[in-house]
C-alpha cells in the first residue's frame, strides 16, 4: 500500500511539474499572444502582459508584437502622369491590431512585410500614375511666399493642386481599406525619397548647370552695372573736385596777379625809369632767347638801353 502511495505521489508530482513547466507562460511587455489547440485558435487573444495559463502540451502560444513596426519598401521605378520616370522609395508604420486574424491570414511578420509591399506599392503606383511630377516633389503647403521669386518666374509654376503630403494621405487611405482583413492597422505612409532615373537625372543636372550659369551671368551683369555706377560717381566726384580746385587756383592766381599788378604799379609810380628798364630786360629775355635774329632801326626804343650800356659817355656817367 505504501509503495502504491509513493508511486501515486510521484505521478502527481510529475504532473504538477509538467503543468508548471508547460502550463504557465509569460506575455512580455509589448507583446500579445494567441493560444491555439491543434492548430485552431482557442479563446480571445491575450493582450495584457503577465503570467498566463494554458493547457499543457495541448495548447501552443503564438506571440506577436504589439508595438508600432516599420515597413521599408524597395525603390520602384514609376512613371508620372507627365511621362517622367522616377524612383519612389517609401516607408510606413504599422501594427498588428487583431492578432487572431493576423495569425489566420498572414502568420508571420516577414510575410506581413511582403504583403504590405504589394499593397502599398500598388497604391503608390496608382496615385503616382495619376499625378504630375510637381505634385510628387512639392509639399501640399507649398506657397510662393517662401519660395525663390526667380524660380517661380523661371518655371512659371504655381502651388501644387494636391502635393506630396496629400498624395501620401491618399495612399494611406487606399491601403488602409485592404489591411484590416489581415489584422493589420496601417498608421501612415511616407515618401522617403523621390529620385529621377539615370537618363532623366542627367538632363536635370544639365538644366541645373545651365540655370546656375544663367544666375552667374545675371550676377556678373549686376556687378558690372554696379561697377559702372560706382565709376561714374567717382568720375563725377573727381570732376567736381578738379573743377573746384581749378576755380580756387584761378581765384588765387587772379589775386596774385592783382597783387603783382598793384606792386608793379606802386613800383612804377615811385621809380618809372627803373620799371621801364626792368620790363625792357624781360622783353630782351623773351625776344632774344635762342637763335633769334632781329633787324631794327638804330632809333628803336627796344635798343635804347643797349645803346646806353655800350655808349662810353653814358657808361662814364
């Protein structure tokens, strides 16, 4: 009897150990669980973290992430409505809103990423095909107030009718109609990068280079105009200064000549003979300079002082 009790106690202990080992499970923070029995879901999903219980060996726990997940798609080549081929690189945020349906329809997060790639890429392609390039690359809140005026006048483009942000929202709305059947909630879709294909990119680069050259030529022209304006102002100021200096010099020379004439007049009134002699010497200096030859009458007034200087009688006196 004792042996039977020992065996029963051992079996009971093993059953308790097995129950504790496989019957209890922990749902971590940020996770949610679905319990299946022979592959079929049992009960409602477990959304709260903590210690939970299930039937040992018969039931299996499937854990799924409850946090916001990131989907990052591969770049796709898509033509716009104005026949411009671009590469679209998109990203989105999503989460598992219904783990039970997710388990039944999708199964794993890697398969969910592939499913989202088909859904979102298809929605993006549809909307990009329906809109021009300007709608893809410019924000919905674009306004000429904070754009360069030269660019606006060059491209002759106004604000976009839809814009990148609204197109992203339309993609989100279109994709969100499909994802709930897979237990997925799509939070947002964003255009991470928009790039031209190689052939178009080269044309864009050539256009950018031409535009920069045009701006450089415009800047140089403005600089030349400014230079001409500065040089003109400098020349005008120089002429004003020179004219003022010439006027002052003329005034000074006039005053000096007047003073000299006054002094000469005073000297002439005091010593008229000396003044006449001095003026004659100045005339000799001007007339007889260099190789000058003159034929004069001996009674000429110009020779009066020369005759006196050579007259012995005059010299003696």
